[in-house]
């Protein structure tokens, strides 16, 4: 089984966006809390895609 190590930065970026966005969505005032909530959403999506492509490198081919 081949592991796609080049997607690990995508996992790290997704985790860091989610980790920043969760508390920021509650701490920031409107309309900036919406941007933080979108960062959480995009971070979770990036994390999930990074995990998927790391475990199954040719998934989207």
C-alpha cells in the first residue's frame, strides 16, 4: 500500500484552520464571526480530503 505523504500539509492546514476558527467564531463580533465559521468548515473539509488522499492516493482519479 502506497501512502501519499505529500498531502500531510493539507491535513495540518485543515486542523489549524479548524482549531483557530472554533474559538474565533465565538470571540469575534459580527460579521467577522461568519468568516471564522467558514474557516472551520473549510478546515474540516481540507482535513477530510487530506486524510482521504493520504490513505488512498488515487481516490479522485
